């Protein structure tokens, strides 16, 4: 009986060694689309697409993520870099905590900027929200679970980020944002969905 146990353990160790060798081989592969390009050192990591989808899901599910925040990310292998701007400092730490617990993520670099506290900026945010989301033609974006036009206000300067259905909506949002009194500048970084 003892010999059967030893043979079983030896077989399991050999099997684990083979699994380890296969895993190491998979981690060293490069993306086929990048092969042959000079200066390309991108390594294909199993599950990177899954990590991207899970990071997006976790960021969208944050309870205090609003139209006045902008969260973006970059996945490189097992590392996730968080970027953007938030009004509440707790949202920055909540985003990092949510992403840290995703299976396969080994490191999180949190480069999210916390916007300065300002009563003037708060009033500007509200005025911009009304100007954009209460305007006929843009009001349909307010009906989404997470509205796609994000309004970032920093020291009286407004940046619009997110996505809209067409160029007319992008231009209309920019015009509405520029029409708010007291705003120093408006940068329209809205993307048109393809």
C-alpha cells in the first residue's frame, strides 16, 4: 500500500511538472498580430481580455461613480493602471480596491486624480448637467444606466469625455457646455461611436 502511495505521488509530481512547462510556454508567446514588427516586445498573457472585461465591469459597478467622474484603465499583462478624474477621494480608493481583487491582477497602479474641492466647480457641474442632459436631443443619454457623457470640471475648466452616437450630438454637447455662464474653457473630447 505504501508503494502505491509513493507511485501515485511520483505520477502527480510529473503531471504538475508538465502542466508547469506548458504554462511557461504559453506565457512566453507573443501576439500573432505583433509578430514581425520591429521593437515589439508585447507578451501574450492568458486571460488578458478577461481581465479587461472584468476591470470595466468592476469600475462601472462602483456605487458612487457619476457623470462627474471619468475612470479609464490600461491592462498590460497582469498589471492594471487606473487613470482619470474623480470628485470624491473615496472613489479613487474604491476603484483600486475593486480592481485589486480581480483574479489574475497582480499589481494596480492608481493614477486617478482627485479633483479639488470647490463650491464654484460644484455649481458649474450642476449647470453643465442641466445644459447638456436637459437639452432636447441629448436628453436620451440621461436615460442610460450610466450616462455616456461625462462632465469633468476642474477650476472652472470643463472637459467632456465619453461617447455619443454621432457628430451632431458631439457638437451639440459642446455648444451646450460653452453656453454655461462663468466657465473658463470647454474641451470636447467626446468620441463618436462607430
